[in-house]
C-alpha cells in the first residue's frame, strides 16, 4: 500500500497534464477535472483507512535507505489532512466549473489547481525538511498564479504584497533549513529528531527554531504576521478564495505542528509560552479586525486569522487533549470556512455585490442558501450541536486542564465575538429587506447547471459539518490517535529509521 | 574564511531588504534577487568550506579517500536557485502586467476603489 503515498503526489500531476492537454475542449476538461478530483478523494480515503487500520507508514523514494534518501511519511495527522484537503479540492473544482471563464481556462487554471493539490499533498506527506520546503514552494508559486489570474486591477494590486511576504517567509524557512543542515548534518526529520534530542538546545538551534516559527508563522497568518491575508484573499475568483482559505493557513499550521512536536520538543519547552501568547493575540486581534468589516470576504478573511489562533493554542498547550482538540478544530474549520466562502460566492451571484450593506432579503429569495449559511456560520462560531462546538469545547477544556485560564477565557470571548460577526452577516445579507438603492437588474435567481455547480460543494461540506457535529466520536478518535503519535515521536522515528521498507 | 562569508551574506541580505522596502517594483525585483542569493550563500557556507576538494570519489573506490566537499549543500543550493529563479521570473511578469494595468511602478496596496466585482460563468 505504499503506492498510495506516491499516488497522492503523482496523481494530481497526471491530472494536471491531462487537463492541460484537454484545454481546447471546455467540456472535456471539466469532465477530466471532476474525475481527477473524485479519484484523489477516493485515494485519500483509502490512505486514511490503511493508516487507521495498520498504523503509520513510510516510503523511501527510490529505495535509498533512510536517513540518506527522501522519506515520505503518512501518520494519522498527515492522512487526515490529506483527506480533508483533497475533499476541499474536489469542492473547489466543482465550484470552478461555474465561474471560470474561457480566458482563465486557457491560461491554465485547472492544471495549476491540480499542481496546487500536488503541492499540498506533498507538504503534508513529506518526511524530510528540505522536501517539505520544496513542496511549500510548489504551493506558493501555484498560488501566485491563481491569485493573479484574471483581468481586474485589484488582483494585481493585491498580489504584490502577497508575493513579497510569502517570499520573505520562504527565505526564512530556507535559511533555517540551511542552518539545520550545517548544524546536524542531516535533513531527514526522524534522524533530526534523534540528533536534536541528543544535542539539547543551543544558541544556534534556538535561532533555527525561531526562524522556522517566524517563516511558517507568516504562512499561517499568526499575529503579528498576518497582514497580507485580509489584503489579498478577497480579490481572486470565489473558488480560488475558498481554496486558499481552506488550504494555506492550515498547511502552515500543519508544518508548525510537525516541526514543534517532532523536532523542537523537550529542551525547547520555553517556546510554548511564546506560541501561547501569539495564539491569544491572534485569536483576539483577528476577530476584532472582522468587527468593522462590511465586505463579505474581508470579514471572513479576518476570521481565518482568528481561527488559526485556536489551532496554535492547542499546539502551545502540548498536552494530549490540547493537540487532539486542535486537530479536530483544523478539520472542522477547513470545512466550515470553505463553505462560507462558497456561500459568499453564491450571494454575489444573487445580489451582484460583496458589500453587506447593499445586500438583503436572501432568506426570502433562497431559504436553502440561508439554511446552509446558518449551519456553516454557527458551526464556525461554536454553537452546539455543530462541529465547531466540539472543537472549541475540547480546546477550552484542555486549556483549563493545563491551567491556562487567561487563554481559555480569551478563546471563549473570541467565540462570542465570532457569533457577533456571523449574526451581522445574517442580519445584513439574509434577514433584512433589500435596500432600495440596489439596482434591480443585479438580481438573479438560482437556476441552471452553473448554480448546481455552485451549490453542490456547499451542500457536501455542510453535510460533513452536520455529521461531525452530531457524531463527533469518529473524528475525535482519529484526532486523539494523531495527537498521541505527535506527542510521542519515538514511533515516528522507529517507523522511518527502523523499517526501511521499499 | 567563514566569518568573511558570513559577513558578506548579512550585507547582501540587508541590501536586499532595503531594496524591497523601497516600494518601487523594479527595486523589489532586485531585492528578491539579492535576498535569494544571500540565502544560497548561507546554505553554501553551512556545508563547510574547503579548497580544491571536489565532491567526487575515485573510480575504484566506494568511499572517499580523503576530505571531500559536501555534495549535499550543493544539491540544496541547486534546488533553491531553481525555485527562486521561477519565483523571480513570475515576479517580473507580474511587474510588467501591473505596469500595463495600473500604469504605475509604485502601487499602494489597499488603495483600491470599492468597485463591483465582475462575475464570470454561465
């Protein structure tokens, strides 16, 4: 079953080539894209099942023995992330079928989308620090292209700060990788874990840890490094916004988890309070930024930032409950956030604007959309019995158990403020009557295949939110297994170095 | 040798950051190039410096007979050069596109008018 790990990376590349060659025929390209998305989800489900039943597995590329070759590693956390991210990719592909225009297709939208998926799968499955950096770069470069693909000038204006900040982040990460190699002589994560444990913390290794924290922190949009996110996420086409919202910051959080539980644990325990206070500030300032926003997507972008704070809060706690809660929260958040972005796209279609003040009356015209929004938004806010409630509950409980009262209190306060934001969207867009200044010609009804493609991903994501909310134990058990694997790196090291399977 | 190289790396990185902060698109490209070069220098020097010792093994042997240069750092630098080359090529195209579309080489982010986004699709 090692071929599954290879398939998660090679599969999207094959589909990138297939969609590239079928770019002349729009219908054929659409069919291939959907087939590609579905097969990736199927492969991810298979991977998750295998890992759940037989434990984590690793492959050494080219049969070069670890720690000399490149390792790819699928433990519970990786397999779970692969599953959720590819599911999200399928949703984005289906949504894109309705919105991506001819010129954008000709510019290579679908191939680049598949390469983005290849990059995210690669980051999550990498067992070698430099390989992880390379896949991060694949993700970043494809995101540049997707962000600027379009004709509107605000996209160019927004891409430039995005490019610069992501480049700086990459350079920090690359410096850290170079220094790691110089200090320990190896870049295989299992080998590094052993060597760092043996050597303890020193001035240079603390510097490396901090370089990683800042570099990956920029990508994860933590405080005070998040300012590129609200400036850029509201500009590209909706499918691209939603894909970014679900993938980038969460993959950044994944890398933070991997590095700080596997490599920089033990002797580096003083980093935990730093991450804790960064999380608290991220949660708070993210949601306060959203309070003044009336542009739908900008508001959601600030919420991305605040939710990332929750995830790193779980990491900072460094306990079984904290990390398990954070992993559960990551999965729930990917689903809820992406579905909210898709809903903003549908409301654009119905009302012609993203400005909340000019919208209104959506509850009357499309009650289905209102229900879908209600479920996603209040799951994000943490209202029972939806998925967000279990995520927040586990995290706050873990915080209280670790006696971090201030941070848990902030978590609850931020949940309250998130509810305030979601209620604001509900009031402005769905409940109130449409203001008379909005031109009547902007209104449309939901009909036709285009709108099926828009609604289908939302329905799929909402069903998942409901399932997780009403029956959280499956996801929670996977999260707990993942957390115990993360916090006890011995098993990881043994699987990679002891195994040497082809 | 290493301290000198370290100082040079720092100076080039600082020059790159200074160029990035100018707010002018072409200087930003120059800044990118400088920063990526300095990070490549960093990886290079972390593989330990040596003189005249190519990272090769004699034909009849399986292990190196004496000290050799570290091949791993060369491989890392190659990869990072290629990646940053791709990034900078993209960035140059972005600069050209923004000259055409915004008519300015000193764009100010966030200074856009609140225009109605156009929609694509069926």
